[in-house]
C-alpha cells in the first residue's frame, strides 16, 4: 500500500496572519463604534468596576449572555449574581425551541421575550440587566474568517461568500453590526445597547469548569475545549489552579479541527446536512467494524489527520479539501480513493427541517457504509486521545473537564475514560490513579451564553457559584391556562389525571405513567422548564418499556420517523444503572454526576441485553441518564413505579420531538402528538402541579389510553380523589 502524501498547515501562513491582525484591529474599532466592545477594552473595564462595587455593597446584579445572529444556535442566558453565592442561572433560552427552526441563526426574539417575562415576574425588567455579553469575540471571529479565506488563496477565496463552518460566514456576520442598535431601540434603552464580546472558548471552558464537581478542589484541573471552531481556533487547552483558569494552548486554526473532520465526513458519507449528521453517524458507527485491526477503511483514513508533537492535530491537506471548499468539493482524490466520492449538497437530507415526516424514505444501510462510519469514529477517537494525552502530561493532573461541540460524542468520551486508566498514569505520571472526567450537560454552543455571563461575573469578582446538577432552565414552566388552551382542540382528547404538588399525587400520576408503559404504551412527559441543550432529560421526553425488544424499531419507525440505526437511551435510578451497566470509576465524582446528562456511554453487563434490550445499542453500550429525586421528583417516582411494574427501575428515554427541536410550548407538544402515529399519550404538568393526559381524539382515537386509564383507576389504591 502506497504511503499517503502529507501536507499540513496553510500555503500562505504569513499573508493569512497579516490579514488576521489587520482585520482584528480595524474591526475592533469599527464594531466598538456600533456598540460591540472587546472584553479588555475601556467600556468593559468600566462595567466590571461598576458591577464589582454593586456586589460589594450587597446588591444583586443581573448579567445576560447573548448568542447573536451570525452563528448557529442563537439564544440568551440570564444569570443572577451576588457576592455571597456567585452566579445563579435563571434561564438559558435557545431560540430554536420557540421558533421551531433547529440550530437557528435568527435574531433570538422569542428567547429574549421569554427572558423578559421571567424578569418581570421577579419585579425586574431588561433595564435592570447590568451587562449584556456575547458568546463570541466578534472582532476575532471576523479576523479568523478573513485569515482562513487567505490561507490557501486563490482556492480559499471562495470562503468569503460561502459557509466556512455550520452557519458561520461573512454574509451572516453582517447581522452582528446591527444587533446593538436593534436591541437598544427594541427595549427603549437608547440608540445602542452596549455589548461586550467574550472569547468563545474561554466561555466554554469557564462554564464547564465551574459547573463541574471539580471546581472546589484544591488540585489542578485540566480543561479541554474541542470544537468545530471558536473565534480564534478549534482546539484550546486550559488548566485551573486554585480556582483560577489560564489558557495553555490554542491551535489558531479553523480546519485543524476534530469537529470539522467529523462534520464533513459524517455529512458527505452519511447523507445528512451539517449539524444533523454528527450524532447520527456516531450511532451508525456501532453497527460497523469497530476493530482497528480489521476495519477495511481505518488504516488508510487515519492519514487524514496528522497527529504531531505536543498533542497537535493537523488536517492532511493533501487528502482533504474542506479547508478550501467544504460544501461542494470537500475531498481530494486520495480521500475519494478511500471513501468514494462525497455526496453533493443537493443529495443531502435535512431531517430536522422535514415537515411531512410520513413521506421520508430512508436509504438502506449497508455494511460498507457503517464500516466507514466506524472508521471515522476510530480516527476521531485516536485524535481525542492524542490531545488529552498531551494535556494530562503537561498539567500533571488526573482531573479533566471536556467541553466544546466535540464533547457531544458520548462514545469518544467513554473511550477516554477507558484509555487513561491506572496503567497509563503509572507510566506517564508515576502514580496510582486514573482519569476522572466530567462533561457538562450542554457542552456545545447552547451552553456558551451561560459561560459568557458566568465568566464576566468572575471578572467582576464574584465567587464561582454552585455546581450544576441538572439542565432544566430553558423557558418558563407551562401555566395551567397555557396547557388547557392547547388542549382545547377538536382533534385532541384530554382529561385531568391528578396533581403532583403532593407526594401522594405525584406517586399516583407516576404509577399511571408506569402502568401504561408496562402495557406497551409509548407516552411523553411534558413538565416544568425545558431542558437546555440537546438532550431530553425527563422534562420533554418520550418514554417506553426498555424490556420490550420491539420498542426500538417501533419508536424509530412509527414515533420518531428516523433511521433504524438510531439508539434509545436508558433513563434510570442510580441503583438500576449500577445493576445493568459498568459505570466507570473515572466518572464517579459528585455521586456519578457525569452520568446525569446522556453525555457518556457505558458498557452493559451480560444480563442487560436480555433484560433491557431496547436500551442496549448494537455495540453493547448505552448512553445513560441517571435521575435524582431531588432534581426531578416526578420522573424519579415514575422510575420507581416502573420497578414495581416491570421489575427494573429503568425507562427508554428519547427526546419529545419529531423532525425538529424538542417541544417547548404546550402548543408544540400537541403538534408533536398529532404528527407522531405511534405516540399513545402525553402527560402535561402545569406550574401549579395539575397533571393532564392528552391523546388523539375523534377518528384517530385508538382507545388505548381510555382503556388503560379506566383499568388503572379501578386498581390503584389512592385514586378516589382523581
């Protein structure tokens, strides 16, 4: 086999670097005149001084983190800060949940409106926010886009008018120039509402570290931000020492990126659009040959990423072309020889934008396609291990916080825990320990508004604040009036089923849910504020029986209308998770907190595949979510009730959506019920604890819910008040 050619780094590094410096200096001045100020500038320093004084006087201060148009996943986070307790997250609103457009880059109007309602309930308003901070350093981002467009000129000049990364390009950046003025006029706060631009990877790193169980440790903590792209680079490494964080390294490259590698390959081989492809391809990999010695593509594909000294990862530009033309011509001939030609943009399916999901015809899966997915996953894991190996060696720590969009690869995260075991630490650090790792519930860009606000609070002298235990912070909880209005439709049948405000009422509703699931029902739970981030964790979830071997096929085909290769996640009590999965000691900090958010897979035990086949994936793993009673009393009670009905305190959990974002409002919940043929009922819980069940009415009523409910009322001992 001929050894592949290797070319790393840009053709014109000096020209590109000069373009970066000139653009950054000019854009800092130009954007400051439009109300966007750099984090170390005069306006930011004056704002920090003002907030510090207010905190020292004992005042409560509010800071908003804003994900602006020009990038994907727009939204806003609101943080309440005191000198005693530090920042406390009030909301983290993702615009996609309100608009229905997944990964939207639209102005976050709905997210801001909802945040304002929260403030008004607290007796405050937008004018009481002490600072608005953005999730990107926009002068640096603009300069990075110019630098990238010059690196391979003339071929890369095309990037000036085409998407460089998902939802990031110069045309969309033009919206940023108008954001400050738009906000000022919209809220009557003057000609411009000043915004402070916070570095993207610093936001990722600070939020993830301070939310982790490691934040109060006196020993060092390593932090790795592995991303599609930031505003300066795509890989940034940090260390936190005595609670203070400093950056050790940034690769200053958009395309020497693990995220870009996985996005382009998963899209051009898997057949889905960017941002819809990555998770699907990870699921497909489990069906392929995950053995490095026998996979037919791995040995040749790994040459696409050059793993250099000091933990560096560089794209082999002799094989890949996405540094110049990522959408239309991402491969050079050596890569085509390995994987075949990439799918064209007009051949890609956008599953998150489909409106008539019943019309979807999935391409048949073949052994060849899933072996390519497996090879991509293996190469990706090699690169992750390479970067983290270097970081742990130079910091000398065994604590790692992993974040950035790449950290959504739950399988790769598990591989890190397995690789950095006691034997590795004995060799590398000459001590008896193993890796302890934590990944936040929102490692991707929807978590960055939190990080921007938390980091700015820290800059103003506030303490770090408490670690996170859950992610239920997106939007207001539904009111009784909101739910009853959504239920008032000719094609929806509904009934009140109890009240979860008391333990007795909660146990009754939970038992009804478990009873339906035990009899083969597929139900959804809609309660409280939605989960922020990509994973449903019991507030916007579809639930089913994990012991039923037909459930995975039924949910994928008739409920979610998605590929048969997609796994279902196990939601469990801690005891059940331990009974059926091998929980890693390296994820045990904070009482196995890292398993709360479906960001880690775990190997199933031998008896699991027979007992809970619906939640054991093709490779024998499951992406676990452990539910705690203190965080989610109703879902916890449901799991305990399932233990009585089916013998295991575990449920299938998949997000409450069909070809779009997770349902945010009661109206969206009912629309999802209408669109999903296989969903039997939705349990909706109002903010006063009143619980309702809704199901398809009229000619579409299967009669299943009515039968289950009548039988349950006769048999459950405490239903007299219902």
